[in-house]
C-alpha cells in the first residue's frame, strides 16, 4: 500500500491515544480511534481540535476496517493490554502490524497469548506524542526484523526519530533512566537535603538544559571520562539503591496528591495554571526541538 493512503487504528483515547491520533491526522494518515468509554472519545475529539474532523472515533474495534497498523495505547496494565491485543488480533488481517505504546512492560509479556507475535512490536512514544520526536522501538523475542523496519519507516513518515533497542528490558531505556533519576530525587527530598523547588532549579538549569543539546554519553565525552570515573568511585556507595518505591511517593499517592491533574503533587496546581503551563510547554518544546536539531552532532561512534 502507498504511504499516501496509510491507515491506522489507535486503541485507547486517553492522554497518549489523543496525541497519537492528532500526530497521525496531521501527517495525513487515515486514523480511527477506539475506546471503550464514549465520554473519553468525546473529550479526545474536543482536545484534538481541527484535525478531529479527519478522524473516526468509535467504541467498536471490529469496525476499524483494514488498517496497515494498529497501536494500542490503553491503560498500563499487562492483563488489560493482553486482552486488547487479543481483540485487535481477532479484528484485523494477519498482515497488519500491531504496536504497543507501553511505557516499559516487556513486549513478550503483553504478546504472550498472540497467535502471530512476529507482527508485534513496542513503539514507545513520549507525551505529547504529536510533538516529542523520539520513539523507542522495542522488538520482542518473536518480532520479525521486517516488522521493526516497517515500524521505523512509518515513524519517520510521521516525523519521528525511531531508536531501536537490541533487546527488550523492563522500562526500556527512557523509563529506566527516568526512574533512576527520580529514585535519587525522592531520596534527596526524603533526607531533607534540598527542597522541591531548589532541586528542580538545579536539575533544570544544569543537567536539563545541557541534555537538550547533548545526550548523556556525548555530554560525558565533553566533560572527560576520567573525571566521571573519579566521581563514580566515591559517589556510587552513597547513591540511593533501594528496591521499593520511595515512602514519600507512596504517601503522596495515598493522600491523593497525584500531581497537576489532582491539584497537588510536589506543587499546587489550579485548572488554570495547569492548562496554561501545558500550553506554554507545547510551544516551548517545539522551540527546544528546533534548537536541538540544529546543534551539531558528534562524529559517529
Ligand atoms: N501518559 C504518558 O505520559 C505516557 C507516555 C508514554 C507512554 N504511555 C503509555 O501509553 C499508554 C496509555 O497511557 P495514557 O496516559 O494515555 O493512559 P490513559 O489512562 O489516559 O488512557 C488509557 C485509555 O485506555 C482506555 N481503555 C482501557 N481499556 C480499554 C479497552 N479494553 N479498549 C479500549 N480502550 C480501553 C481507557 O478508557 C482510557 O481512555 C500506557 O501504556 C502508558 O504507559 C503514557
């Protein structure tokens, strides 16, 4: 099939499904969005705005037609995802590529009951999916190389920067790094080393701005690996290495402090401050992406 007539189905119309559908419609992919909750579909349509006119919204997966690929973006729960993937498999042709937008559940765990797991691949987008360029492409142990290649081709067609993992590990790359960073952040808060606002300032205006231009390995090359090794030698014994989530995080979630959507997390939020912040973030992310793309890349490894 020609790329011009690419057809896709997005299953799950929440935060990610909505921006995935927006991304696809903006790149002239004929997209159907499926969710079991009709109210979520209405909210998704509203949030997408002008591009929504070109998108089909339905609660019926069976009516999704003959897509080239389906991407599941339902709740991050392995049992729910397994069920949804089985429903997708029963609704589409054997040649349809099935992708999962899981944040880090091993691909084989989700695809364990699939009839044709060779056409199943992880494509982990980042929020908002219509803006953030990177997508982790994660093959399971049964995924065919041709499926990985096809997924990468479609992702490039959507303006993305697919990055393929050699092997699937829980959390993939991005969430392993994000959680390693957050384990240390929460530990520093719990120990009273620093207040939330100061911690955010330190990270955002030092490591953060530099990482927008250079990945961590490139950054270390620029700083010197010998210096990094000297610091690693004395620092690692003191870093947080616990195996359970921080008590502070458990406490906040138990209290309903779920972050901006609940009005309070590390900071207090109103509906207005959240909406304004997110709108500014979308605009400024585009600017950062442009600057990052202009910044000269290192030589090949
Ligand atoms: N939110 C993020 O920042 C982010 C980033 C990257 C990846 N992800 C991943 O994307 C996926 C979706 O996350 P989200 O944040 O959009 O979640 P969400 O809770 O906003 O949306 C999930 C949607 O799935 C729908 N759903 C549940 N069961 C369904 C079923 N059987 N059939 C159809 N729809 C069903 C729900 O009604 C809901 O609308 C998860 O796997 C998550 O880990 C999330």
